[in-house]
C-alpha cells in the first residue's frame, strides 16, 4: 500500500483507493439470456463515446469451440449477432454488473458481431462484440414523416427527437438539452441516428448512452471538476496530438433565400439574376426547379408588375398574386385563386406576370421606362408558414476567435445553410459553439489511468502537471479494460481542452 495512504493523516474511501491506486476488490456478474457468462471472456473491453454508441468486446479463449454459436450444446445459437426476434423486439442482450472498489457499473450490450480464428491450430480464439440499446438508430433506408413547423404549430428540437426515440422504442432523457424551434427536416431513406445528430448539431449538443437510457445534453462549459489526476502514481501514460491544420477561427452561417433563376426566352439577365424587361405586356414567365416556396420579388424601374399567375409542378394555376383588377385593365380571376397576402405561397413551379406602366391611368400599350425583376424564395421546402417571430427568411451571422487568429492566422470557413434553423439567434448560437468546439478539438490529449468505472463522457477533469502546468479538460471518450489480471486492468480516456468562449 502506498505510504501516503498509511501516513497521510486523512482517511481514504474504498473507491478512492480503487480509482487512484488500483487497490480494491473486483466483482463480476455477467449473463446472456439467463446463462451465466462470468468468467467466460478473458476480459471485457467497453468504450463510451460522446455522439456515438457504446461498443464492447468479449474475447474468449475457447480451445474446443464450446461457446461457438454453431457448436451444439448449451451455448448453441447464443453468442451470435441475432439480437432481435421476428417481432423486432430486443431478444438477446449481454447484461453485466461490475463492482470495483464498492462502485457498481452496469452495461446492457446488444450483440452485432461474432468471429473466430484458428490460424495454425485447431483451437478457437473466439470473439463476441456489439453496441448498446441505440442499435436501431443505425439501420439504413428508414423513413419517417417529414418534420415541418407551420403557423400555430411550431415544432422544437426536443419534440422532433422524442418522435424518433418513440418510433424506435428507445428510452431517452432530454432534460439537459437546450430547446429551440426548428423549421424543417426531411426524414426519408436515411438513418435515424443521422436525423438525431442533425437535430443535436443545431445547438452543438451531444448524446451518449447510460445503461438503458439515451441522454442528450449540452456539454458542460463550466462547473466543478469531478476528478483530479496528479502525479505519476495516478497517470500511467498520456499522449498529446495537437494539429494546427484543424484550426478554424472564423465561421460564417448564412441563409440566402434567393432562388437561382434564369430569364425568359430572349431576355437578358445581369449577374444578380435580375430579369430585364423592355417590352410591356403579359408575355413574361419564369420556371423554378425545384419549385419555389415563399415566393416574392423585387422590382426596380418605373414600371408596374402585376397579375403574378402561379402554377404548380403539374402546370395548374393555383394562385394569383397582386392582380391589377378589371377596372384597371386586368383580368377578372376567380375569387378562390386570389391571394390576399399574409400567408406564403409555396410550391410555385412557374410564374407569369404582366409588365405595365407605372400609372394605372396609362394603357398597357403606352410605352414607359424599362425595369428589372428578381425572384426570391426557398427551393425544396416550405419555410414561410412559421409565425413571424419564429422565422427569419434571410440572415448572415459570424463568429470569430481573435486569440486563435493572432496565434495561427485567419482560417475562415462558411458552413452550408441548415434548413433546421428557424431563427438567426439560433444560427448565431451554433456559430459560436462551433468555433469554440473547434478550439477544443485542436488540442486533444489521451490519458491511461487505473480503472475508474465512475468516469463518464461529459465529465470535467483537472490534470495536475508540475512540468507543463495544470489544465481543466473535458472528457469525450472513455474506454475500460476490465480483467481479473490487475496488471491489465485500466481506463483510457480522451480529453479536449476548454478553449475560447465567444
């Protein structure tokens, strides 16, 4: 026993002895569908990942192939990769309770893989591995109903996530997640885990699995340090890998609602997609592929644009905007086609309009000044049904890390427009968190310590280093190697450094 424990003058708890000094009792309970599995694997390796499933591996030294799922006997068909039954219910799990220094650690594993090797020997080296209860989120070619906020029914990220988890039967905890309104999300022919991650990325949130619950949370940027690791008695090894090529210190997030349009036949256009109109009359039209949502326009010049006739992708007229009216020389349209204003007009595959004189007292045949028109909107999804205070059609937000720019020079990127954002303030939050996360990721450091089963992703640790100085770090990956051999029993964890705060 270390002398500082014997003569330090202060009591040391049972688990403190275990995680600091590697001294304690290890008790293992493992089963697979009621069959005792304790003592079968050589060890159990478990990796906890932020924004990723738990992965686990149980290697077995199996000289006669007793545990192979193809070998007849007690273990026939047990240690395979068939976790779900014909009703798509979870029917096979590895359940483990590991008690180390009095602390109980629990794992529910869902098998996904098994294999063996017999190179140069008839003896089997067998391996069984898998992930956690989030396994259904990794299925491909899945489809759910599209999420779309509308007037009077604004959907939040928490509500959209809850829909995914309910659909795939996953227990969840969203208590520590920042809630924001979202605009729109396609959920077709994809993986549910990708839809989940996209929703979490809007607030730079994270997720992990804790036993039987998937927890979504905002990574801790402040608060008490949970663990302190100091001298060589605690730290077996560490590795730093700082890469300047990963530095990003200026980020732009933009939503430009302008649609890409081409001019009518025979009409020129300038570099801003402004369609120039020289002849007066109703011969102007424009197509949009994909259809334009929230259509609007800007006119420059002295003429008057009116009678915007909107057609859907089937070529049918479904709305008329800004009619001139029969009294002023326009056509008389059916009342149900007339657009009263306020609500958006969506799904416009083509539009035709009339270019006339600026004064309604001047007939269309009378010439007047030329003009230009440019159409705007969003192609591919309906965005304008949201109540005004919940939706910003256009925005440009930026975030910069001045300290990083001074040290590394400017590295500016523009992120792709995100249809999930409804408000510019949420895009600003995302930009600030994105650049701060990049500051963290530029300085990752990995440590190997005595087995600490209570260490979790999302914890804050303090590294006491007499050579390089003390640092508070954030844990984003934890791997435990659990073994009866105390020399092979350890925890390895990856950390990122808290960086600049916008």
